[in-house]
C-alpha cells in the first residue's frame, strides 16, 4: 500500500502555493514539518481532493485518484480546529461516516468499530455524552476516532494537537504514535514542531514556501539538513545564525577559526544547547557578547547574548542560572556541532559528523 | 502600576452549587510579572477576568494598591488587556490602532508619536504602521493587538490571556524575550494566563499553578521545578513531567519493590507505610554499580540534543532524560540511580519528605 504524489503544483492569483511536490508515503506515519504558510495545509487539502492542483498526480495503491470525487475517496481529514456534530452523542459522531458508507455496513459492525476505536483513544466512557460536555482534548480524540473508524487508506491530520494544552499534547502525541504504529493506513501528520517529528521518529518531509526541501528520517534531517530552511524547521529552540566574520574572543573571525572546513564568509548555524559557558575542549570557539536577558524554566536557562554588529545568539544551559543584564561574557561554540551555510543560496556547506 | 491583592475571592457560575474558583487570598507585588498556569478548566481565566473586572466574584474583594475595586467595571479599573485573538479596528491603520488607547487619554501628539514608534520597534512591526490590520497575517495582527495593550504606561496592570497562541513557533522565542526585556525596563505589573509552561516559567517572576479551581503552588520557575510541593506540580511542570512510583517507608528506609533507594531525610516525621516516590527525568542516571533500581528499557527517543529513555520497573513506568553519549537500546536491562536531594516522597498528593540517596545500599 502506497500513496505517491508526483509533481504537484498550485498557483493562485499569481501566488505560488505548491511547487513541484513529489513524495511517496507508505503505511504508518509520514510527518510534514514546516513553518506557518509553508504549504502543509494546502498540500493536505490537495491530497484530500478538496482543492485541485494545477498539475501533477496522486495515486493511492497505483490508482490515480484525480478523477475520483472527494466523497468516494478513501480519505479522512482531521483539522486543527476539531469538528464534531454538537447535537449527536460521541457514539453517533464516530458512527456517522460509517452509516453513509457504501456498500452498507451492518449495525453490529458499526457498533463494534466504534467501540474498537473508542477503546484505542480511551473515550469509551464518553460515548453517551454530547461534545459540549467534553474538554478540548476529549473532543479532538473524538474527531480522530471518527477518522479512524472509517478505516480509510489515507488519514490526514493537520496540526491535530495545535489547539490543545501543552500537557495534553505531550500525552496525546505518545498515544497517537502507538495507535498509528499498528494501523494499516497511510497517516500524513502535519506540524510546526520539530519535536513531534523527532518523537515519532517517522518518515519526515520538510516543507518551505510550497516546496519539499528534504525528505527522510527525522533524525537525519535534524543532523544533516540539505539547507538552512531544513535546519531551521528542525530546530526548537531556534537555530542560532551568525556571520562567520564575527570575531572570536582572541579576535580572529569564526571563519578563520573554521578555515579548515571552508574559506570565505558563510553563515554559521549552531543550536542553543551546543554553546557553553566554559570551554569543554581546546578546539571550542570562544566569542564574547553582552547579556540581554536570561529566561529560566527550572530545568534550563535560555541566555540571550548580543554579539558585535547587532547579531544575537541564545544559549541553552542546564539548570537555573542568573546573569546580570548588560554584563560582558565569553561563551564557547562546540566546534563539532557547527553548521556552515552558503549566505546566498542557504545550501549546507558542512555539517557535524555526529548528532549533536 | 499597582499591587494587586485578592481577599478570599471565589467564583461560581451556577449560583453556588459548584465553584470554578475556590476561595483564594493572594498579594502580587507592584511591578511583578505573574503567570497563572494550569490546564483548561483550572480557573485561570476566571481569575484573570475577576482582576480585569469582566467578572464580579461571587465572594471576596479585589484591591489595587489597597483600594477596593471589586465593584468597578473594567473601564474604571483602567487596566490594559490583550486577548488570545486580535482585537483591532479595521477602519484605522496600525499606527492609529496603537495610538488609540493614548489618544483616548488625551496624551499629547508628540508623546503618542514617539511611544507608538517605540512599541512598533519592540514588536518588529514598524514597517506595517501605515496599513490596515486586516491586510496583515493573523500573527502580525496579534502583534498589533499586543502593542495596543503595551502602549500605555499609566495603567495599574496589563492583563494577558494566552497572548501568543497564534504566534509562529519560531517567532515566539524572539517575542517572549522582547516582552521580558520590556518588563525588566518598565516594571509594569503583569498578569499572564497560559497553559504553556515554557511561556509561564520564562516570563514570570512568580508562577501560580492552578488545578481544579485551587492554587496548588506559587513560586519561581526553579522552585516549581526543583521543589514541587504537590504531585500535580511535579507532573504539570517539566517536559516530560515527574515520574511517580509506588514505594514504602519502613523505619526510615525508602523501598521501591525490593530495592532500597535510600533513607528518609527526616526519618522521625515520616510514618511507616505507602508513599509515592517522585523523581524528574532529568535527575535519573544509569547506575553502573548495579545497586540502583532494575528496569527494562522499552523505547529510546532521540530528540536531537538529548535522549528520552522509557523504561519499565516492577513499580511502574519511568522516563529518563539522558545525554546523547549514553548508548542504550530497547530490551536492555539496566539499573537506575536516583539523584540525591531531588527524590521526593508524596502522601495524599502532598510532599512529605525527601530521600537521602546516600543511604542506598
């Protein structure tokens, strides 16, 4: 079972929404990662048949679905803003798509399927309630249950956790992973959060400005991004970007400190946890900056520093530490965790050899 | 700017049969940033609305700098508010929207112009000043909305209700930092409602954790992370939250299954019997000596900068946050060591003691 999207493009009023998108999804989870407006939702709508692309094709199990009407496609869609029928009970909400399916499904089987998915999503005790009596997390579970009950070939989840509380998100993310791991369907899951892709350790596609930038295992995209947009999409907290001309503490430029890697001026990318307060190896690169603020979460401290030429970096330090705003300090970039990007094209010039 | 004091404030939406907010009495210092943090339905928005005057509490009084404002409406309380979604006038430009709260207060033209530029700069929206807000993306609109809340300096307090919900993930980091910096400079009294612990912890001087209409603990980010007083705080703060295991105290020895993980630090005050042992994923490590709690690893998540190791023990599931160097695989049996001073004992969901791990054998 596979879904193959091939050369999908979509332009509307001169604005490019999708540009030459091709990928293959197998049973299990495929994660679409990208910032707001990168084209994730548009792509999902095209995959669902809700919008037609200008060109390209979509095949599911070798059948071109382009000519099949939306209601006859074996596709389910779960939106960011969960949608349930307010006047129906949870049971009827989940059962509703099964009742209109052709060929007709027997009553007993509908009941069995509803109970099966309800159990998976832990909402069995809610089946007699109306959606208004449920919390947001419970409502989203119902919406997901409804999409699973249909046993569609393709399930599309568009940032399904975005509107939920932080803690609920954590919990539901773990559960979805467990549920979809065994399901024999192609699940396309979009998110703006790289952590979700890493957590699911699934096939991941990074989108940016309507294009597929890179396609692979989440951890590979994290450690070996093809270009800057991929590195940024796979970093949270955000990747620090510094020009290689910024001076080191002993007044060389970072570029010259990395001369063995690449000559000329380039963009340095380094993740916040790879910059430390004390040197951990002789080859670390020391740079000086001025403390702007420190944000303490208890488990970590995010230290914001101003460098020369209005450049800024953020450090992630373990534990809680206080700093005086305005004071000058020297910090150390782990040289083995430094990325280099072409300042014009954004292409990756060099990347760490191991995951950092 | 004002000190906010709540005296025995409680609220019921149904005439007293159930309470969304149980009686609370607190004082928030003038100039502090306070975050109200909790899951949906915990009472945090109810509490915020009581402070803003959108809601009159069923019981209790609200004071701004010692003045009873309980019966004053929002306009008379003079507070600034920022909501979850943008609230803007589309007949005005962004500049006029930002200027509006000042114009209403008869602030001089020059001061308005200067202040509007200053706020626009802080929020990175200077280039949009002369267009109408509906032409902007929703996250930019929300920035304008934020700007309107921040523009006045003479308000007793600025109240935020989940203001960063629609802001892009990456930009949230920048914006949070800027807001904090602004607060460091102006020392407005801020009250900030959120379900996002990172927002609350990084932004606030004081975080108030609410659950089911009660304040469960108030403190700094470090207090809540390092010394949770309640199981809920252990679970809700931290990502992932605290691990809890069933254990026993037996004459000062703390047992998990048949492993003695340590002794109680205050042996005389903890009676023998069942306890819940709480430890954060950050404070677990692999015990190479083989004395620690035996567990079997069932899943290793690679999160880039670190690993989350999920393990099963006889007394429950564990998650440990370990660095990338630890080479562990699913199916492996290892022993876990508990961090001294960071292992807590709970009874009836309240902390009742700390474990001295040095007493382990």
